[in-house]
């Protein structure tokens, strides 16, 4: 638990600004971890990562650092969405700078990207945890606080909704591919 979380619980003033501080701290962590993942992907040779990028182990430590960074980044991205949903002063959300809505969009995009990675690498349809509910509630909250269709909160909700639609399209294409492969497998057995 960070200092800002302790202060948020014990303080009665400036709670909204402390919640924004929590979003900023989670975002800084997320950006660092995503950058680390990008550099690992760039510098881990394909021979080491024969079992997949996330299964690659670093020579000296023997740990799957990429998998650990991806998990931590997912926790940070979900932390941003949870911190947004925890804001009690909803009318103040509309006054946030555009950068906060960009952070929220980035967090939702990473959460959706994690779903793509799991589907592609392991055939898993769901991310463990409550990512789907967080994204749905985030879209709803952003639409609630937005005073107009051109407001950054509304545009952020639209961007996140587009991520969800792309995910659903990818998932239906994956399901069609799997059923086609099963049909081909049954036909070849007969």
C-alpha cells in the first residue's frame, strides 16, 4: 500500500485530488512496465524465446521477466480503472484535464491488449479477474460525467468502446477459426 492510499483513507480533505494522484502513480508504473516489455521484446533473441516471448527466461536470474512485467502492468492498468470508479465526486471528473482521460484510455487499451495476447499465446478467452466489468463500468461512468458528446470523457468512452468492439470481432473470428479447425479435424478422421 502506498503513502497516497494511506493518506486517502485518513484524510477528509482533497480526497478527489488524492484519487487523481493515485491514477497518476498507477499510470507512471504502467508506462514504465510497458516500455520495459517493449525493450525486452526487442532485445530477447528468438532462440531464447522458443516457447514464446513470455516464457523466455533471463539467463542470470532464471525468471520469466516479461511475464512478470506483463502481470504487473495489468495490475497497474486495472488500478487506474478502479481508482477512476472509486471517485465519489463525479461532477469533478468532468473538470479533469484531458491528460487524465488519455491515461484512462491507455489503461483500458492495455487491458484489452492483454486479452489479445492471452488469446493469441494460450487460447484463453478471458483475462483472470474482473477486467471486463471494469471496462464496462468505466465506459458507463465516463458517459455519465460527460456534459457533452464532444467532451474528453465522452471521447475517452468512445475510444474504449471501440477497443471492446475490436476485441469482440477478434473473439468471434477466433471462434469461427476454432470451429472450422474442429470440422476439418472431424472430416479428416472420417
